[in-house]
C-alpha cells in the first residue's frame, strides 16, 4: 500500500472510531487520539501531518487534527509559516481559532519554529479570526501547564497592535492574553493598562483589573 492510501485509510479509521463513540466528549475523544498517537509514534512526521490535513479538510475534525500533530514531535517540528497558514485556513469561530492557536501556532511560535513576523501579519489581518489567532497564540507563551515560561515582550507586542480593535472576539482575546501574563509580570500588565486606559475596551479593563486585584477574571460578589 502506498503512502497516499495509508494516509487516507488511517484518517478514515480515526474518523470511524470517533463516530463510534457512544458518548463523544473531550475525555473519550482524547482516549482515541492517545491510542492513535502511540500507534503513529514511529511514523515519519510528514506522514502524520498529511493525516491531520485529511482529517481537517476532508472530515472536518479541526481540533483532532491539531492534537495529532502536537502529540508527534517529528510532525510538530515541521510546522513553519506555510504549514500553519494552511492548517489555519478557514478559521471561522472562536473554538476553531483557540484550538489552532493554543495547540499549534502558539507553541510553534514559543519554540521559535516561526518568527514574530508571522504573528504580526495575523494581528494586522482584515480577518478578525486571524487577529484573534495572533492574540491567543500568546497564551502558549505564558500558560505554565502548557509549557509557557512567560514572555512579556512578545505578548505585549501583539497586545499593542490590537489595543484599538474593539471587535468582540478580538477584545475578549486581548483580555485573555493580558490575564495570562499577570502570573509572570503583574507590574508590566498594570503599566500596559495605565498606558492604554483611554483606548482599551471596558471589558478588558474590568477583567484584567479583576485578575490583578483578586487573581480571578470575575470574582464572586460577597453575600450580605
């Protein structure tokens, strides 16, 4: 069997097992993906990337495709500008953007597989979903549970580019990006809020202010 046939067969088998799940939720889907990730561990990275592309393009399994690449070191190390933009083509919802940016583009940027110029390009895009992807990509720089060690310079670089963008999905992502940075450098975030207070949306100021003062995005009101 040639590689093209094997790629299609493997993608179809993944789809079949996912569709056969009696309850399809995050734990059950991840259990299937862990099994396939183990089975594909010895395969060439290019092979795994092609399976992911078939799953995403042919079967509509966006997050599954992204997780498959992220779990295979050889496949992940192949990510560059062209590959990321192909895998992100057609992003059209907050969940698809967040899955892409947290799983692939953010980690690839953190590991210097792509440069700042790519994220800068997305931040200046006319497409709100690419602008959101630029901001959500900073999350991977800062979330410790996902390997983030904190990167004030690169995070604030993107935040500055989008400080005047009041599109709802972008503004929410700006708040998220700043809140994740609080853990690493609260003072830098305070300075950013102070500098751009007149230009920031009320949501950003409220949520980031809450994070700075209480450690929570939306602290519960005290009961009287």
